[in-house]
C-alpha cells in the first residue's frame, strides 16, 4: 500500500468498493484476498440461509400469515424463477379478502439475512403512519417480487408493498428492497412498480426508507397508479450517510 498514490487511498474513505487494494507481485496482498473470500462466503450464505419465520413473526408484533410460493425448496427456487412468482391455489385460498386495504408482503427473496434484519424495523416505522388500513402481513417463503401480485389479488387489496431480500453483492449481503404496486393482479410488469432499493445501515437508512415509502403510497393514491407514471419527487432531501 505504501506505493499506492494518495488519491487512490483517499477514495477508501468514501466507498466500500474494492479500490486501492495494493499488490504483492502479480497478486493481491493476503488481507484483501481473505476479505474478498469472506465477503463471497457472506453473499452465498445470504442466498442459502433459510428465513426464520417464527422469529420474524415475533419481531413484527403485528398480525401475520404465512404462505409459500410454488417453488418447493431452495434449489428449485434458484433454478425456476417462474415458480417463485406463482402462488398455489391452496395457498391463495387461505388468504382473507381485505378490499381497500394495503397488502404488505415480506419475501425471503435472494437474501433472507436482509429480511431477518430489516423487514420488521421498517414495518414498525411504516405501519403507524400508513394512510390506509393494513391487511395482516403476509410472510412468503421462496418468493419473488411478482408473488406479491398474486397475494394482493387474492386479498383484493388496493395496493401491495413487497419487502424482499435483494441479490447480495460482495459489500451488501443484507440489502432489502421494497416494490410498490397499485391494484395488484397477475400479469403486472416491473414497469408498473416503484422500487426502493439498498435499505440497510450502510445504504438507505430505515427511517429514510420509511419516509420514502409513505410518500410514494400517498402519491400512488392521488394518481391511482404506480410505475413509470409515478415519479419520485419527494421534496425533502434524504439525510447524508
């Protein structure tokens, strides 16, 4: 590192990206090499670690239901994304109708670690300020984003917000995303959703994410749509990290 220009080492104060790692001959020094291996292992663990549903239900401290997508196990879920978007008829039949309510769906997605850490605190920040009644929280395992469309349609909800573990990166194994969809139904496209991404302590903090989600919900109800027609024009600036 001693031979690295100061302008490169200075960048490490502002980013978790792998810059100014140095070298030993043609290889990385031992410390950054081991750090890379540890980050890679953490990302793999985030994908394969199962969601502890009872612990999440206890942390939510709110009425909740549990469903599973058409993917019967993790291996199938990873190989068949279409099954993670589908809700079996027997699972849909267990969901009570809540017309005019907001459906809140928590999916393990590609990082159950993110969901376990951040979903309950985010919902605790949102639920007391929600501008419309909330249906019981639905916890879905082996779920993809579009599973929220099937769940919202089964519950006859006005809108659905899907909290889901995002694909882990080598510096962000615990990143949570939220996808908001007006009048969910089968066949909705990603262009009809609004997304809030990178919710975690080193990304978008939970209070700021809660404020943004509530602002989007309010704008959604005024315009009666989500997606490309709903622009994020939240007036308040987000706090500096």
